[in-house]
C-alpha cells in the first residue's frame, strides 16, 4: 500500500499484505419500517442512520486539486475506514486527495450529523490502483476512534491454511 506519510500503522499494513481472503462480519439490516422506498427504482432511504449497522456507513468529504468531492466509506475498526481507490486518487487529474481536506461524516442523514465529523490522519492507496486502475480500494486512518461511538464492522484476515 502507498502511504501519504512515511509512518504506516504496522497492523494495517501487515494485515492487508498477508491477507489471502478478507471476511467482513456483518448482519444484514433486513426489512425495517424505518426506511422509505423510492418508487422510481425501489432503492430505500434509511431513516435510522445513527443505529447499527447503518451507523458504520458515512460520507467522505475531500478536495482534489482544490475541487470539492465526496465519496462513501465504512468503518472496519474504531478509527479505520474502508473506501474506494477512486475516492483518494484521480486518474484523470493524476492527483491525490488533499489530506488536510479529508473528513469522515458517519451516519449522515441529510444535514444531520449524529456523531459529528472526524479528520483523517493519513491514508493508504493501493499501488495497483494508481498504476493500472485495479484494486479500487483505500484505507483511511482517522484521527479519532469514532467507531467507539458508532460501532464498526469487524474485519479478519484468514491464513492460507484457513482458505476454503
């Protein structure tokens, strides 16, 4: 993984490099009376964004070459966020997201921020995404463990002998 800082969290780096298969432990939200169905395409808007598992999802606000952008991400640890590679590196502009502009807004519901927002300390971008546009994923390390309030999806890496 490429880092925008020299110091990388060793636990993230080693876990991602040694991973043969990654499993997210999540329970489907199921049917809920706390959502609105869009009649046009049947997507649903969740109204209970501050409740688990919805609370682990959020919006990432950032800038690339002084142009405001946004994307989405999910918490996979108290201060670890998983997002798409294209959120932090733009092939068209050959530019990275500006670290000082990166903020995570967990469980956002319109203009309501039930947990506030959190600054990003640093991020890791897949070198294969930068080079070839493959492995479209990134990791952001937040300055605060907001996942202690929102909860988060656990992520585990299986050893090769555990593969099925």
